[in-house]
C-alpha cells in the first residue's frame, strides 16, 4: 500500500481522549453520521456546540451523554 502522507500516531488517539472538545468532523465519526449531517445537527441545536473564534467545537461530555456512553467509552445502563 502506498503511503498517503498521513500516518496516524498512537499518541494522537490518547490526546483526543483527553480533550474536552472535539471538532464537528470528529464528533460525526463517533456515531457514524456524515459531516454534513453533524453540521446540520449543530445548526438545529440537536448537537450541542461552542464557537471559539471561527471554530465550532462539540463538548465531549455532551457528545458522550447524547450517545449514552460513559467517560470511558462504555455504554451507560
């Protein structure tokens, strides 16, 4: 397989797990929805978000609650 120019690094996953917010694109990947649908959910308020400068970020805690998972990624009862 030819290199793509971007090779994921293990510490990036660890750093993402520690962040309090994620991008809308990253938030879309967790439930398996499209990026466009995620931005639509932000626009309607269905997906809580904060705007910092020109960036739209989704609080990780809100996303976990919305998906019904605990902080460690386990499904809540």
